[in-house]
C-alpha cells in the first residue's frame, strides 16, 4: 500500500506536514530504487564474471598448470641448478687438490704444478671416498711420462759451473728454453740430464 496525500489528509495531518512527509517518502523511495538498480546491475554482471572464472579454471586444467605450482617449480629448478653448480665447483676443487698431490708425489717441480693443472682435463676422473683418484697409479704413470721434463731429480751433484763442458758427445746449451724447444722427447730428456745446472 502506497503513501498518498488522500490517506494522510484522512488521518487529519495538515497540508504543510503532508508535503514534508511526501517529499521525505519520495527521497527514500528514490534512494531505494537507486540501490535496487545498482544491485541488479551487479547481479547482471555475476554470470559474466563467473564465466571468466570458469574459463580460466578450464584453461588451467587443460594446460595442467596451476600458477602457484608453476612458480614453485621455477624456484625449485633455480635452486637445483644453484646446488648443482656449487657441487661441481667443490668436486673440481677436490680433484685439483688430489691431482696436485699426485704431481708432487711424481716429483714434478712445484713451480710447474699450477701450469699443468690449467691444461689438464679432470672432468672424467673419479674420486673415491677418501678423496683420491680411483685410478691413481695409472694417473701417476701417465704424469711421469707426459710431464717428465718437469720432474725434479734429487741427487748429489757436483759444483755448479756456469758453462759446463759437454760430456761425451753432448752439446752445451745457453739456457733451458733452448732445450725445451727440442722436439724429440728422448733428445730433450738427454739434453736436460746433461745440463741440469740450467734447471736448478
């Protein structure tokens, strides 16, 4: 039942008061209508929003990708790569330390060890539980063959003469660079033995 002037007049309300009541009632009704229209408009949007949510969910399920899971997997992979990098560096360091020990044990001059390490590929070499090479004896043998020119012989030697006379049919060399330039391994080793004063 609506509020009318006729009803208010029948209730004995003065005309001036009737106008005020009608105005206030009209404002209230208009405000309610505005709220109703807004709620209706929002309600009309709900199916559209729901459809977008359903579409997004369907797409995620189709791709099998949950955004949070994707982010988690990316972080997990990054951490795994970081951990692998650290482990590889640690393994390389342990291999180099073990190879240094082998070089020293084989009698290689300590001055040459770092240079030899720089040109040696230890990637395929394997360490045992004690941090030593599994094929240490084979490696040591190959060191003695490959780096024989850098192996220091500890023995009693006579007085050092700047230019020793050639022994037998040997040749005297000016410096060790000249000897190291000899291509033939046997000849180079013979020259080193005959001119040890240049290598001390």
